[in-house]
C-alpha cells in the first residue's frame, strides 16, 4: 500500500482539525492517537464532504470508471489511444486507483467512524461505515482478496503499515455487518452537517445502507444464500427502508466548475477519445425492431449525420480512427446529459435496486412478498425511464424523423417500450432482467462490469483486437506499488486466490 499517499491523506485530515494558532504539534503525535484532543477538535462535516466527492470522482474517473469499467462492459469504446479498450490497462492508473481508495477515501471514512465515536455522534459513525463499505466493496470486487481487517490503521497508535490480505468471503461478511450496524445507528437521528450527497437526510442514508446491503447480498448470492436476509429486509420496510423512488438515488450533484466537475466533462475539455459502444447501440437501436428510447439520451447523433452509430470495442487506434471512413465524425459521442459539467455521479440507483429485487424474486430469494419478479421488472424499467424522463421526452421529440406524437409524456414512452422490446419474457427471465439492468446502468461502469461478471448477461464478445488472450478481463492486476511495499502479504494473497492475471475470477464470480 502506498504509504506516501496514506500520509498525504492524513495531512489533509490535519487541515480539518480546528485549532487556533497552536498548530505546531508533532505530526505523528496528532495522528497516531484516536483519543487525543486533536481528534475531538476535528470537523467531521468537512471530512464527510471530502469523502463523498473523492469517492464519487474516483468511481467515475475516466480511466478506471469508464475505460476499464464502461469500456470492458461495452457501454463505451475508444476511438483514439485504445489501449485500455484492448485490455491493456496502464499500471499507473491501477496504482492511483488503489491508492486513492485506500489512502484517501478509505482512510478518511475510517477517520469519520472514529470521529463519530469520539464525538458521540452515531450518525457520523454510521455514515462512515456506509462509505467505508462502499469503497471497500469496489476494491474487493475489482481485485478479489485485498487488505481489510488490518487496513486503514497506518495512523493508529500502533500502526500497521504492511496489512495482510483478507479473503473476499470474509470481507463480505464484514461489509454486510457494517451496513446492518449503520442502519441501527441511524435510528438515533443525530444531526449532521457537510452532507453533499443527501443534504443531511438521515432516512435517505438508511435507504442507501440497506439498498447497498441488498446489492452485496445479491452479488455473493452464488456463494451464500441470501434468502433470510433479503426476505427480512423486503418484508419490514420500517426497520429496513430501501430506495422507493428516483429521489432516493445515491448520486452526487456536481457543481459544474473545477474541481467539482463531472469527470467525463472534465476529460472532454481537452480530449475526444470516447464514443458509445457498437454493442450498446446495436441492442438499443440497430437490431431492435422498435427502439429503446433511452438511446437518444445515452448517445448523440454522429457529427457527420445519420442515425446513432456505435464503434466496436477493442480496435487498434488506426482502425478506430478510420472506422466508417472517419471514426471521429461518423460515430456517436456520449450523450450530452452524461457529458455535462453538472451530470450526476451515480453511486446506486432506484432502478438498479428494482432489478436486483426482480432477480431475487425470480430466484426465490424473497418469501412472503406480494410482488412477483415480473412486477419488480416492470418497476425497474419504469424507474430507469423516469430517471431520464425530461431528456427522453425532449431528445426523441426533437428528432422529427422518429415521428413521436407531440402529446406523448414519459408514460407513453415506458408503455410503448414495455409492450415491445422490453416486454416481460417469463421463459428467459433472468437473462432479460440482467440485460435490462445492463442497459439501465449506462455511465456506471464499475458496477455494470461487476454485475455483468456475476450474471454473464448480456453475452459479450471480446474486442476485435483484444489483448489478454482474447478474453474480457474479470479483474485488474494488483498494483505494482503493493509488490514494492507489501510484497510478502501480496504474495500470500496470490498464492491463495490464484495467478495475478485479469482472467482469475474473484470469489463470488462463479459464472
């Protein structure tokens, strides 16, 4: 683990400490004792703001979130500098992603937990547990076995600077326990500040905790039967509230100016490397006998004219540039909604939750529920369409050739889609649920990729000039920083989990 990064994060934490002019205490003295006066004088609201912003921006970071996430799951593709799209990730990106989640967001989430305990504010403690669980879930889902039980202790009185790697199965036990504890702690209703995700609404934090818990229960469902836990949650919404509408979405509203810009927009200021994948466009438009109206939001019409056109994943840069005669002008850029400076950074959506419930119902993981898998599925598709309601109506009506009636509202678009391409297919339900979830999770590259790995749907073919033995990666390489700084524990993890390749599956991935 990159210790320099850890200490930089701690240095950031020091700036949050509310001291007068006596800021000359020894650095280690301030940061190695969680019971010191320094901790009690810290400002948790500033720490909370920083965690949410840094965690979300790293999740949606252009290389990790979009090229290794959205690219590998074939939502997006590259038209220039196509290495990541051909499964050749840069080790510098892997190092910076790992170090950011561990040494910045993760360390700060642990500090927020400590602050909540120190200040006797259970709400901060609970939110710290939720954010830590979200961060670690991304890390373990990307790499498999990773440090957890001895992680985030570099600033303790007895610091652990070379943490052991925990098995993913054990990490999941801990994360699920964290989220259950957070749900209970939030019952106190202790007020908080600095909340840029839910504006201090503790009920929404409870919904996020329980919805995230349901995500993780389903992610390990091929290994651990989630029936009892999911049934308890679904049948007692008072104790276990979950998302009930798009207003509950865990999505950071970017302000639209640096440094609080949506990462795609920030990248687009100087680069023009990304397009929508041909795989996605073919499903939504080219091979669709009707159409998926969300395509008008996900993708712009090509600059050279014509209908939506995706570019194949994994092409050599020269071939991508020459695609259709000019890959830059004859293929669809990412839709304006997603490339706007203020585009939200989605962490988890109401639509995703409903798709997870649809799958759970179809696999008989919910007992005593009045709803069927089909009902959950219809609610999921409806939630996805409603998430982009204004954009779907405006974008589709603006294209005269589509012939959309002027009187149509979002309800008409949903009804038409569910009556045609999106109609429930009981004989192929799990495939349909997973494929529709894949469509709904556009611009959520990491989670879309994790879910594709778990379900295997839709069936994706490797990029045309793919590296990695012609296989779509199912994990990332461990960082070279770990090989340099924590070699013994890394070696033990590799010996336990399997070769450090992009084809070694993580524990929950039985597909």
